[in-house]
């Protein structure tokens, strides 16, 4: 048996009752990013979690990267509230979580509320308390009390991109229907350039199926719009990948830039989707110089029996002398011979209306980007 | 905890290997891990899975599976 997939949905009758009688319960308004966490918990993406972490789990995750029962779990998934909000809620009480527009998202049985040490949180998870680290900045913005307790989903909507938004139970059934016994998960936040494609093809040489799983969510200025990422990948799949060997589904998720810990988190999430392998490149989920280039790969050496095999890759590039894509492991030529895809350079060229070299990005993918009125976040 | 007797040369080999692996704090921990891995592999082979990492069956009913397949067909993921 693979890992049990959590599915926590309020049944139809209770859902109707809650929608009618919602004013009978305390309500907490949560951010769009927290809505994603709630849905990921209830839809099994974060299995084995069944709710927001309580104090024991939280402490052990921060200090040891494990849940209270010993299972590896690298990131604290928590609900933060103000002192005022916390005071209005008692342990054991049912509360309703609403999004920023006031839509009912989930019910939560609050098991406990507790304070936490932000510095300990950050040093444990991010390895730093430097406020310029985006994960640390996120924790610094959090409210002082955490609520732990089980969740059940009320809002079943899968917008945006519902066609591409599959649950773990669905991808598992899909992989089985395709006859795939081995599946490699590929995490991305970008339109695919040649280096991404090279890694995907290398990985696909070794397994039955490729699961492209773009992270959809909070972006920074200059990042590609989610729609462009999906359109570009769809083009790649339709025109350049073998039929029935590649599937794409999105992952609405908040990035924490926790480097090695986040790489483990990403791998566990893909295991839940049914992947048997996961690609981890250099500096996976890193930011700035906070982590060493191989930290996110080496952490897996300390975690035997994780249940998913990690495919570790170097950065790849086009080498005119080799006449193809390669990595430092396979190319003997000098660094200045190599054409390395750079997200920043690609973006600058596209903004200026210039052509991107076909060795860096397929012309068909460039066309998809150019067809979009505003391909980048501002 | 049960005890099992093994040959000295196997034990020495395991000690050497355990000492090279920073992630194991004792030979016992390393041996437990190795044995579990072997058992998992044998079980996978017995189930007819020819790869250590083959996707394993999930506990869901036939009815649920059909419902999901219907959605996947509707979305164009399967024919």
C-alpha cells in the first residue's frame, strides 16, 4: 500500500446546514495563501496532515523535521491568529474559516491554541533569522497565536484552472489507468526552457511517466503569469512529448524558499500524488545565498526510506561543441562555450520583443509568450 | 526485542558500512533499515512489480475509482 491519502470533505447535508447556520459559529477570515493550505490538507496533498499542526507536532517539525508520531514532515503548516481572535475561541470549539471575500472555505475543530517563538521557528526551518529571507519575512508578518486542529472542506471549488487541478486520489487513479508503474514528478514555477526540458527528458528515459506539476500562487514582479506557464507547457506536451507519457496538473502552493527542507516537502507532496521519483536540481527552492547549491539534494541522504526516489540533477546548458544539451557531468568543454538558459535574460529579451535563441527556448514556446498581452506579473 | 545470530563476517561488513553512513546512529539502526528495504523489495517482487518504486495501489472503492475516471475522461486525461 502507498501512503494513505487524507480526504476531508463535509458531507452535502452538513454543508447545506453550515451555509445556512454559519452565523452560529465563530468565524476566522484567512488569506488566499492560507485558503490554499486548507484545501491542500483536506484534498490529501499534504497527507498525512488532517489539519493545522498542534503544539507537539509543531515543535517536533521545527526542531527535528518530524511529526509527533515520527513521520518525516519538514514544514510547519499552521494557522496564525491575533490575540483577540484567539481569546474568542475555546479549545474543542468548531470555527468556520472564510476567505477574503467572505466565502465559507472549511470548518475547523480547534484542538489547542498556543504561542510560538518566531526566532526558533525561523532558525529551525530556514536556518536563519535574517529578515531579508522571504520565509523569515513571512513568519515575521504572522500573528502571535497558532490554532491547531482538524479541518473539513466546505468549498469544493478548484478555481482557477480547474481542468488542471487534480487531487492526489485522481492522479493516482490516472497513473494507474495509464499503466504507469513509475512516475517522476517535476516541480516548476516557470515557462519551460531547454534546460527544464532536458531534465524532464532525462528523467522520462528512466520511468514510465512524467508528471509536470507547476506551482501556482503568490508571485513576485517579473515572474510569468500562471496562464502563460500552463499554455506553454500544454504546447510542449502536445507538440514535443510522446502522447500518453506526460501529464500536467497544477499545485496551488505558497513558496517558503526553505531550500533543503522545502525540497523534502515538495518530494512528499509528489509522493502523495503517486509519484515514485522526484527531480531535485541544484539550489531547489533556495533563495539568494542562504543555502549551498547541493544542500537540497544532500538532505535526502539523511532521510532513508522516504518512499520516493530522488533524481538529482546538475544545471544543464547547450554546448555548441557537444552539439546538444549537457551538464557539467557530461560536457568536457569550457564554461564560456556553454549557452546557459537564464530566466532574467529570457524575460528581458521577450520584453524588448527580441528573439530568444532556439538553443535556449523553443520558438514555439516563445510564440505562446508573445501571444499573451501581459505575460509577466508587474 | 528479538535477537538473531549472524555470522561474524556479515556483522563486520555491516559495522563497516554503518560507520560510513552518517544518517545511522548505530549498527542496529542500519541493520533494521537494510532488512526493511529487503523485505519491501521481496514483497514488491511477489506482487509482480518489477521496480522498487512502482506505484502502489491505494485504498479506494471500485465505485470511487469509476467516478474519478469519469471526471478524468471528461477533462480529456484518459480516452
